[in-house]
């Protein structure tokens, strides 16, 4: 009998599949990318822009996004993969924004702790 996966494991596996599919299509277009897993265990793609700078592309499952920052123009829906590939390719060719990469991750445990106080 197969042991059932936790919801977190299922979500991570889904995020990995999405990123691997994105990576394959970016690779076909000549965009340099590497699949990585962060120290926190989050899957991501390290995508290199035309200037040699790297940004991490993550998956935000609740909002169905690929994102590489916290600005409105730094996210795209993964529900339409072709559009997402186009947008990420364009962003990488134009060059990543200067400065630190923003993060859209919400840590529910921190929100819960704030209300327990």
C-alpha cells in the first residue's frame, strides 16, 4: 500500500512539475535556466537575463502565478503556459529589475502567531 502524501508534498510536487515544464520551454527559446531547490525546500528556476544576472522564478499556487519579484509586472499566470513563457522570456531579455528580488510568499504560521499574542 502506497503511503499518502501530505498536502504540502503534493503542492511541492505540482510546483516542481510546473517549473520543469516552464524550464523546458524556456530552454527551447535559448533562455538560460537551472532548476533549483532553495534552502527552505522551495522549488524554483534560476533564470539568467541578457546581462548575466539571475532571478529566481517561483510558483505561487493560491494565485496560479509564476513570479520573479513582488511588483505587478513580475508575475504571470501559469494557467496559460504559452503566455507565461513569452512573458518570462521578454522579462529576461529586457533584464531583471535592479535591487533585491521581492517575495510574494505568505507564511500562514506568522499570521496565526500574530493573532495568538
